[in-house]
């Protein structure tokens, strides 16, 4: 099939899912499935025929058409579509150089950064360009292009202050190109130090690490952690530090950061198990007592750790008086050991929910709790007793009575 025929087919797919010039969110999902399906089929056929230039052209043409189609893509269809096109770009880049040169690919993709596609779709083009095209000539071309883009943005900044963010993004791209060119680190530092912001130091730390300047990278990561110790901000620099310490063979520093990550993410057993593996059986007994002391006033936060240590007595304590979610998480073990206490926790949770409930959705939740109770030996009678109690207490809640009629 000729390239023009592929484009006509794509045009039909867009037209079939457009109503009065607009693609609704349901139609957008169907359009995405149809278009990506056709692109995948075209990819298979054109690759088999060694027509990578046509495949590249079709993907780009469809990319622009998708961007310029008025639609409700609140279901995330644009992201899925872009991933499909990105994969085609990868295929052409890796396998199609005999058909279309990397220079031609780069020049074509740079042309598409002229505003003809939406900003967030431009981001994917930049992402691809920055990850590829890394010989000396290609890097020089990317540098030239970004310098012009940044200069154009600066010209419009006085009347459009919102472009400041766009400038910062393009400067980040430019720094990545500088790093790929292996420019002197002092030049990169000077450029980034003219800008303010948390992300600048993050980018500089990554480049220092790539250059093998581990001490400088460590200093930046540590300053970021001190400035924003909350896990949302500190996780990434801590993980970067752990990677550096492994490369350096600094086991003690690595273990310290592992401990910090474990404490920041008590729900993630990976860190806990890795940390535990650092100790002998005898050593762990002492370390475990230290952890219990550290968390003695918030044992509920380390339920996963307690389960690994078979401390279901403490987990049971954490479930009382009415935390049904703890029972759900460790149901088998807790019911085997403390069936009556488990029944009481679930009954208390049902009572609490009944007092607060006002909608059928809430009543369904009560029914689910009673179902959990009834699923265990001796629980049917308790579930029936609770259901009867609620019918007596709340005779006007007809929706509740309807949901509890099974018990």
C-alpha cells in the first residue's frame, strides 16, 4: 500500500470518530485504538518492505493530525498514542538508517518543534531527540537549535512572563546537550549557577555523577536532603547516594542511607529485608530490639516488619479496637491465633460504620464486613446478630435493611 493510501485510511479513522468537529472522550478511546492499531499494522508491513522513510513520514503526519484534532482525551489516550509513535521512531532510528539517515530524521523532527503540535506532545519529540543523535555533528546541531529557541523565548519574556517556565525547560535540555558533548564541567556549573532552583542542583548532581565527580554529586544530594527531608523530596537524592556509595564500595555509607529509606518507607518490605540481611542472626536480635524501641509509640506503622518477625501479638494490638484493614492484611494468621479478638475488631468496625452511614454505598460496606465475619468458623451467628441489631436500631433505613437481608 502506498504512503498516500495509509494517510487516507487514517483520515477516515479520524472522521469516523469525530462528531461536529469534536471527538468525545468515548470516541477518543475508540479513535486511539483504531489509529494505533493501524500504525502497528503499517509498522509491520513497511518494515518488512524496508520502507522506513515512509513509516517515519506516516508516524509524523499522524502525530500532527492527532495534535490538531479537537478532542476530549481525559482518559489518557494521547499518552498511549504518543507511546505508539515513539516506539515507531525508535524502530526507524535503530533499523532504518539505510533508508533514512539519522541526519534527515533529526532535521525533520526539529522542524516539528515549530509549534505545529501541542506543547506536551512537543515534549516527547524533545525527549527522543535528546536521547538520540549523539555524534559530534548531531550534538552541534542540537546545540545550535536550542540556542536559537532560548534566544527567541527571551525576546518575548517582557510581555509574556509565563514563558519563564518554558525557558527553564529549554535550558535544561541545553545543559543535557552540553553534558553529551563532554564540555568542561566548570562551563556546565557556571551555566547552571546563573539560575536559581531546586531542579538546577538536581540536574547538576546527575551530570557531576556522570562525569565521575562523586564528591561533588554527594555534596549536592546531601544539601537537597537537608533542605527538604520529607520522603517525597529526599527519596530521589537518597537513592542516588546509594548508587554512588555502591560504585565507591562505601558499604557503611550505603547502609546508613538504606536505613533511612527503610524508616521512611516502613510499608515497603524491600528495604527492610535488605537491611535485615546485613546482620547475623544474633546481631539482628539486638538491632530488632532497637527498632522496636524506636517505634514503640507507633507500632502500627511497622506492621509489615512485625509480620516478618512473627510478632502477630503486636499486630493484633494494632488492630484493636476497630481497624478492620489490619485484619484484612493479616487475616489468616490473626484468625488462627486470635479468632475472638478478630471478630470483635470487625464487629466494632461494623458498629462504627453503622453509626456514620447515610448512603447505600455505606450500607454495602457494612454488608462486606459482615460477610468477612460470616466467612470464618462461628462467624455466621455473629453476623446475623449484628444485622438484626442494626435493623432494630435503624428501622427507617430501608436501604440498609435491604443490603443486610442476606444475614
